[in-house]
């Protein structure tokens, strides 16, 4: 089975330092790579105000990671993000290949 492209987008608690947010991003990047996936890019965006309050937070640090992996990896990543105390909200999307424009 071939690898698929995914995008993991998650929001980390706003009270963490940039270094702490980077450690979290590196941890999830490492998980993808340990499970045989490849990370195209991963990094912190910036702290932004949330559209609505989530788990008592009005803002959060946004992190985006683009990766390629086996179809089973997103479920494991989802489980790990769900149990992480530092992650307020997360989503993992399958990225569809778009045909080249003519």
C-alpha cells in the first residue's frame, strides 16, 4: 500500500513558550518519522485569537504539519493528540492530489 499525503493542524495551549510549542511540534514530527512516514514541513504559525472559547482558552498557538504516511498512522496520531494535555484542538486531513492545470 502506498503512502498518502496528510495535513495535521493543531492548536496548543497559549500559555506555553515558543520553545515548548516547538518541542511539541518536534515530538509529533518524530512520531510520524518513527512510524515510517516522511514530514514535508512542520512548524508553529503564531498565537491567534480563537473564533470561540475552546476548553477555557480564548487564544492558542497554531501548528501545521504536512506529512506522507501509511493510512494507519493518522489514527495513531489522532489518538496521541487527543490524550495530550497541551493540545486544545486538532484535525488531521487527507490531502487529495489535484490534477495539474492545463
